[in-house]
């Protein structure tokens, strides 16, 4: 399905962002950047201040819970959309 790690990361990032928009959940630029960032991806540029800015905005636990919930609901919506009516 994906030929690169970047394509796979982009797919999941897009799904999270789309779900947040569908639910009208605020998603800041720093939250988006953190979602896109990967220390193992060569195309990911480190921003040493990103973690500090994000932690001033939302706790790590709340951010992880927010992302996990969006992923779960996005997956459930994809499954429901694929089921015959």
C-alpha cells in the first residue's frame, strides 16, 4: 500500500487531521507538527522548541489521548463506510 515510511506517516497524519476537522476538534499548528515529526525519518526536521511549546499548550497524556481517540474514531468510520448497507 505504501512504498515509503513517509507515505505511511502522511496517511495516518492526514486521517487524524481529517477526523479532528470532522469532529470540529481544535488542532494547533504545534500539534500538527508533532504528529508529523519523526526522529527516524530523514525528511523530518527537528525543532528543539516544539516539545516545549506543545507541553505549554497541552499535557503529554492529554495529547496522546487526543491522538489515540482520533485514530480510533477514524478507523471505526473507515470500517463503517466499507460495510455493505
